[in-house]
């Protein structure tokens, strides 16, 4: 559009004319600006947190967004400093750096479960492509210490599975320790051990 035409268009104050139309006024008053924003910027991680929100018996399931990070940091340290993990996370900053690195992965995906405005379960991972199709690898999955065994973890996995299935993923993969409650939890929720593979580690 020529510069003169743009100048004439703006000088006519078209927004004023648009808002005099009751239909458009109701359209914008109906909080639809958020919908327009997520349409034009669909890959923004903050918008991903707004895209899909589901409620289930007092629990709210949705995608991870940056505003969840601090609560996830505190919950992570609380869970993995306790039985059966006893990980020695020195500070919250150390945990924050770790989780921030996960979220900055270009293929990161995350999900959180809220109850009464508090995070009670978190699933953080990343997308991978292979010969079997799209795969989601779970880097971290944790549930608030005193809420474990109440079904929150299972319902969170159900939510994650539904989202991934709808988006064309073919499988969910993770690593956990053997002989602890977490292993039993994952087996109960449809995971299985691959007898043809092992985890190999070399320490320095």
C-alpha cells in the first residue's frame, strides 16, 4: 500500500468507525483479544500455557508457562530432596538453573497440574522424532510429597497422554530408578521395561 494511502487511512480514524458498530464492540469486549494474540503468536511458550486448560474434580491441568517456573522449582526441590530420592540440591537457584535449561530446549514441552492455585504435579520433557514417529521423552515428572498416592499423578499422565495423542505422538518414554515406588507407579500406568536396552553411565 502506498505511503499516501496509509496516511489517509489512518487519518480517517477507522477504529472509531469500527467500534461504533455494536457487533465489533461486543466482539472486543468479550475478551477475544487473547484469542487473536494466541492465533498470531501460537508458538510463544506463554501462550501454550493458555491454549488448553482442563478441569477434573478440583484439579486444573494445562501446559507449562513461564509463570509456573518458580512454583515448579520449589516443588521439585521438595520432592527430590525427600524419600526415596534424597538428591542433594544445594539451593533453589541450582534447581531453577536446571529446570530453566529444560524449558529452553527448542523442543521442550511441559504440563502442570494445579489445585487451589497451587502446583501439585509437573511433567517436563521434550519432543523427539524417530522411525516409529513422534515421541515424547519425560525429563522430569513429580507430584507433591503429601499428595502422592491420591491419583493426581495418574490423572496428570492421562491429561498429558490425551494431549500428545491428539497431536500425533506415538509413544511416551522416561527413565526412573528400579525398586522404588516410582517404578511401580509407571508400570501401573501402562509403561513397560525394555529388556533390550540398558542405561550406561561413566563417571569422572
